[in-house]
């Protein structure tokens, strides 16, 4: 294998030689043309030639001669002069390999001139050639005796044309063992279609437009011009111009890329080739890339705004609340083809450890398909104060990010985003009220100016049941302007049995903003734990309830409601002269209720108003009070509650004196919706009474039920119907 020192030695050998050898260290070049104007049958074109020279060789001339040839017209020529700025080192040469390992330093020279074509022809060729190749080249035979030739072609029969323009750098130094993605980028000003392909490197004589394909040395071909692993694995995407390969040997190679240009012929309805440009390139393969390149994709810690976190040492960038774009800058340019656009090369976690979805990754890739920075676009903005962690992952493309030298970013490499200045969403639980003695209703308020409304997702309602240690989510409200929730899981039976605690949380941008303080429902009970029974001697009912905690309560009102024609009518505050003060002044939560009511169905509840915001009223559950018409002496006596818990106390629905009715004494039991759940035979038998079951013998739920007793003594012509309510209370 040849050594890179041959380049230096070869350069020294040519110092002081004639102009015929002055281009012997050309390391690449391409030629392009640009249409300027037409006069009569002639057409003026601007010619641009870019030549790349080994800096250790002979200097470049101030001008070069470019020829234009066609079989239909005389050969034309133009003197192209060297442009200001020529002579600078190729900017991408040492990105991966040091100058010492590359063994070469390449300079860029640009020449421009104008040439006039004699007319339209399908075979115009613009060409420039020079003597001799670098003798250190490995992949062509007798490199020192081979010429350097570049050309561009034009078919202007279907219109004048400006050729594609190569905009990526043609000289690079690579290292063995890494996979490189090398983009041959071009711009096409006319909107024509381009087709990229690997081509032969060519030699040719000065003044000629006929290049000769050079012979490749054994082991190399024009489409496999580099020794790769596995062998012959170099590929080129004909649409994008992306060359992919993994070099496996230290060598210097030459290769060529051509771009074919096609335009649609609307007369013949076919695509016609109207142009072609050719690029000749010298490639240096070194044994190793630089330590910086080998370190893989690394953040540029010198970039403005990045600093180490004083606590964990992670590279950190400050961001503002509601930012949706995160920018990362890197020490070595990225290989843009390694970026997975779907964002799967990275993960982002919020301060609470939950993920925040990444929408896409994008980079401002340059002409070489490389970028020094990348932008992460988020589906939703950064919306919590604290530290977010953005870390590298293997994406759906099968790799992490690669730098332009083929080295990957370590998985789980992390950058920290320090977010401050976020909003504090203001909302609070206001009330828990029992609605119509059936379900708890939770009410809350929110200051919509305290958070970005467009981030709202849902209200979450949490409940802690009696005896439970934690709150569980029991409901969701998706309308951000709806501030109430009915808990249908807690029905009319449960509201009479227990008090329930509630909290509210708001979800914004996939983040829960924090639970409110809790509030519980008011549970009204009789002091002995059973439904209100009027003491026959005092006409009194003793009531008690728990302290309400949604606001500082001034007082509680004991209210009565009467049921008329099946509907609960407007309530009224109980004001029996024998009862204590009503409303009851807090913190007292007891009340001895004296009642003198007409026969009917009533219920008693507790009510309190928020003294600071009177739109909120809290109700307790309601307890029934049944006032029946005193029966005539020979009617039955009916209990108003049973406790079928098999303790032999009030287990059964015993109807006293029912046996006095010999023709009919049928008992029917109905639930609160009017559905009949149990019925006796025609004659009710106290030896087999109703025990709180349905017709199939299944135990009924605790609660209030209604009875109808049909009574008939035909001999006395006495018919009577007794109605009322009975409460099942399975007290253990």
C-alpha cells in the first residue's frame, strides 16, 4: 500500500517545472455553465470551473482555457480568470482526519469566463484538461502519467439551459472502519430533473473535448473506487446524490460523479437529456480519525448559553416557559442523513419524570448535508418549572445521531433544560353538596387568566371513601368552563350512610397542576343512627351532623320539605317554638327538632351557605319523616323501620291486628321509583312476614321503601287502605 508521504515527495519533485506540469497536483474539480443571452443564432454562456489543488504542489495559473465543442459547429474557447478568494483551504477537509494523517492540504480555486456558442446542438461539450495525476493515487494505473479532465454537456435544441451546480465540497479525508454518508449536492435553477451516478475519472489532451476513461487498478472499479468493508459495498442514491461506504484500507483514491439533467419535451411528450456535469474527486483514507471525531456526537460546551449544572454537572441550557423548540449545538458537524425526522433519536422527560412527546427533529443542513445544530420540535410546550432531561436514544432508523465522520452519539447522553417563569394555575374546590338527597355534587372555581387556556385538557375529580387512606379518581370533566360534577357512583342509599371527601386537579399540557384542598359532604343522622322517629311523648327528633369544611361555617339551617302529589315542594326552615335556635350557630352540629305536622310525607335536611360567596350552598342528605293519619281503633299498626340482621330485634315487618281482616289483608312493597319489589298473598301472615327481601328472596338494599296494605272485612262492609314508608336498616 502506498504511503501518504509520496504526496509530499511528489510535490517537491515538481517545484520549478514548466506550466505543462503546473496542475499535476489537482485533487478535484468540476465545470458548470450558466446561460446569459442569445443574439441571432448565437448563445452566450458563463463558464465556472472549480479546481482543487494539493497545497504542497506547484501553484495554480492566473487563468485557464475552457473549450466548447460540437460536431455541428466550430470549437469555441474562453479564457477563465482566477476569482478573488481563490486559494483558501477546502473547508471540510480536516473535519474528520488531521492534516498529519491526511498527508495533504487542499486549496480551492475558482475560474470564470464567458463563451459564445455558434448555435443549437444536441452535443455541446464544455471541457478543461491538464497534465498528470498525483502519483500517490492507488486506484488507477500509472497515475503520474494520467491526465486530469472535467467536462459539462449541453443539449440546447429544446431551449437554452443553465447546468446543475455542485454546491458540496468534493475533497474529503476519511478514516477506516467508519460508515460515511457523503452527499453530492447540486442546485438546479431551471427546475429540471436530476439523476446522480458514479462515473469514470477521465484523462484528456489540452484543447480537446474528448475525455478518455482511465483504467482502474486491480481491485477497484469506477463504481467501487474505494476499498470497503464488506467489499464492493459503496452505494449512491441516484435521486439524492448520497454516497454511503465504509472504507477499510489506508489509501488515496480518485472517483467521479456525474449528474444527468432531464427536461420534459412537451412537443414529443418525452423526457430528454439536456445537460450533464462531471466532478472529479481525490479521496484520502487515513488509519484513524481525530480524537474529537472519534468522541462521536458531542454538544458544543462553548456555545453561548450552555453551562454545567452546579448540582449534577450536566450541560444545561435555560429555556422560557411555553417554549416548543429546543436547539442543540455540536462540536463536530452532524451527518444529516442519520437524523430520524420522527424525533425518535431523543427522549424528553419532564421534572416529574413523565415523558413529553417530541414531534420532530430538524437541522439546517448545509450543502454537504451536515449541520452544526439541530432543533427539537415538541408537540406541547415546556410548561412546568424545573429541570427537563433530553437524552439520546436509538431511533427508528436504527442508530443514534452520527457525526459527519460516522461516529455515533452515546445513547443516554443528556442535556438538561432548566425551565423557569411558568404560570401558577389558580383553582379551588368550593363546595360538596348532596343534590336532591340522591348524589354528591362537587363544585369548584378557576381563574382562567392564571394559565394558558389552550393547554387545558381536563378536570379530574378524586374521592376518598370512608375508612380509605387514599383518594381515587372517580370522574373527568373535559370542558374547562364547567365547574361541577355529579358523583353518580354514590347513590341515595350511600349518601344516608357516610360522608365522602373530594379533591380536584387540573390537567394542562399532560401535567397535573396539583390537587386542591379537600371538602366532604354533610352527613345528617339521627342521634341513635336510625331514621327519624318522632318521640310519641315529646314529638321530638334528635338530629346530628358532621362539621362542614369547605368554608368557615357561620350557621346551619335545619330545613323541611314536603312531598305533595309525588313532588318535593319548596323547603322551609323549621321554626317550631319548642326547638332551639334555627339556624344553628356553628360550631354546634346538633338539633332537637320538635314537630307538629299534618299527615303527609316530609324530609329534613341540613343547609349552609358560604358567607364569602353566596352562590355556593351545601346540602346534607335528607332523612324522611312520615306523619300518618291516626288509624281508627280497628285498623292495623305498621312499623316504620325494620333491621333484618337476624338479631331477633325488629327483624320482621309485623303488622299488628292484620289478622282481624278475614277477606283481604295484602301487603305490597315498592321502591322509591314506584316499582313493586314484594307482595304477599291475599292474607298477610305475621308468622311468615316480609323480612326486607324482594319477591325472589334476595335481600334488598338499605333505604326507604313504601308499602300499601289493602284491608277488607266483607261482613262489616269495611274496606281500608293503609300507606306509608318503611326503612330497611341492616344495622350490624
